[in-house]
């Protein structure tokens, strides 16, 4: 082999190694090093491995560790502690790294050789003194699909990692939003069928466009070209086909149940009537669902002790939850949306886990659209069902508070997402104020702070609650002569 070639290869290898070392050192500037807390070693050794936690020995091969790293990123995120042997191994179990530099090979594999790189990882070294350093990684849920250096894909399921291939990787990409299922062409439907159905013409009239049907469909990315043939995509069929439920290969209807029970497990005889299945183009289906739910609620009563109580929910809150379920569900999954009206709650379950980087904890603060075309086109309508400002769930929560009901409950299941609206009274404004003083005995409260604490945005309702507590000799004004907007109250001392 040519000596000059070997020399060039050697130089490139050295430069790559130097570059990698620089990269690791740069990353370490952002890493945290801290001394272990009291009893932290016992707490770590007592940790049970599960869906969000894994413990690994420092002897683990970086390529093997990378599989777990990728599995966490592809699933719901999690924490890795490296430097702790498995419970099945002999003592001592806590055997950390002698120096932080000893982790360079692991960090290089995880940070540089994972494809694509996982972003926003938190890294810390926990110094256990003579027991060495434990490398602690917090891996967030990633909006991307990640692979190991050898090209393998893993997901975390419980306390184990599982290798996935083929269609399962495609499904993971759909669920994360890396691939957009609404863009997939539908071969069994012709564009002329969409045009002849009439829903497209009605939509174009309402948004007042003068384009031809085909031009509109092309510009809105609702069709794909196969040779000389134009094929409607999934989003186009959902919006404008007479019956998408018959045209698409997956189920996409909405099923509504009225159940005469509060139990999670129900029987057929507890159905108030046979479940209603809503079909048709998406806008019509959402509107029909809202009407049907309203009809069932108008007739719904249940016994609370000996008292007959009417189910009463704010219409806007229910609408927002239903619209969100329809426009953000995963249409690649073969299941319908299920709306269950129990005696004490409404459950809206839509296919698909939360997309991208979304988690249950960030639903009110983060925005991510799995079906951006559907969301955008529905929003273009006059008086649209969706406001397209990412505030649907915020609106639902605020409307429930105004009605004196607790905020919605979110639950991510194995392959679905559920919103539960409970018929449960929210604590009164007076209760919220008294609890604030119980937690903060020497504090003061204003109308504004009381509104923030209670979720009640009506100034006069909060004012009346404060005046009521004053009459009951539970609170007193700091300065009775203060201007109305400067009024403060404190707890009345015994």
C-alpha cells in the first residue's frame, strides 16, 4: 500500500481524535460536577430500574450502553446512572470512574455516534469520594427517531429496551411527527372523486378563492403526483371526501357512548343507548360530534347520594377537547376516537401518543402539530373550529374553572392519549384564600393574587369573596383607607 496514502490516513485519524477530544472537553464545560449528598449512595442502590431509570456498570461497552441511550430518547426519555453494578452482581455495587476523563469513550459514543445526535441532554458527575464518579445522564424525550452507530433502532418498554425494525420504525416516525401521515397518497381515491363530492367546492367558496380545484389542491399540498396521475393525500381525503372512513386504510370515525356508571370497567347493559358512530369529512364529523355530545348531556342526570344531579359542563371546554382530539390524533393508527360520557366525567381518547417533544407536563406551554395541513386548512375558514394559536387546552381549563370545575386530567397510554373532564367542583374562592393564608400565615393578599390563585378572572366575584371573609372576621384589611386597586388583606389574628 502507498506510504503517502498511509501517512495521510494516519494524519486524518489523529486529527479526528483531536477534534473528538476537543468536543468532549467543550461539552464538559457545560457538565455539572457535585459531591454526593448524604445517604445518596444508598438511595441510588435502592433504585428500581423501570421505564424511566436504568443503572449500568462502568465496565459496560459503550456500544451496548448506546442501545439503552437510544431507547430512552426514542421513547419517553429517562435517566442513566453509569457506575453502579446490577443487583445480581457481587458487592460492592457502587464502583464509579476513577477520573472524569475515564468516561470520554462512553460520552464520545453517545454524543457523537448516535444518529442523529440527541439534543438537550443534562450530564453530571456525582463524586462519591473513594467510590469514584458516577456518570448521570438525563435523556429527554426526543422529537426525532435515533439509531445507534451500527444503524439499529431501540425503544424503551418498561425496564427493558426493544429493537424495532421496518414498519415499527415507520410507525415511531409517524408518532413523533418525523414522517407526516397526512401527506401519504391514497391510491384508491381519484382526485375527480374529491372534486365531485362537493365539499371542496363548498370550502373554496367559503374562503373565497378563485383558483381551479386542481390548482388549489396542488398549492395546498393536498395531492401527490405519480407519473401523470394526481393522487389525493390522506389530509385531502379526511377533509373533502364524502366518507373518508371508507376510503382510508385505517379507521378514522368518532364513537360516542353514554354510560350509566362511574366505573372504569363497564358492561353492555350500562349503555344508555347504542354507541353512535360519526362519519363524514372532518369538519362535518367534528360538528356532528359536538352536537351529539351536547344532546346526550342535556338528558343526563345521576344520583349523588340521594340528590339527583344534572351533568353540566361548559360547552366551550368540551368543544376544545373534541376539536383537539380530531385534528391532532395519529391517523396512521387503525382506531377511532372514543368519547365516553360517564355519570361523573367525560373521557375523550384519541389514537396516538403525544407527538414530538410533547409531554403531559408541557401541554400548556409547548406547541406541536402532528397534522399541520389539517390544522392550517380548518383555520382558514371563517369562524373556524380551531383557533390555531395553541390555546385549545388552555381555553378548556379556563372554561372549566369559570364553571367551578377542576381542570382536565391528561393521560398518555401505550398507543393513545386521553383527556378526562371530571364533574368535580373546584374549591371556592374563599377556600383558596384561606388555604393561602394557612400556608403563608404572615402574608398579604390582593384581588389580583386571589384571581391568580383561584383561576377566577372576574374581579367582582373575587371582591365579593374577600368581603365575605371580612364579614366573617377571618381576614382584615391592611389599610382600610387604601385606594380600591391597592387594597390588601391579611389574616385576622386571634
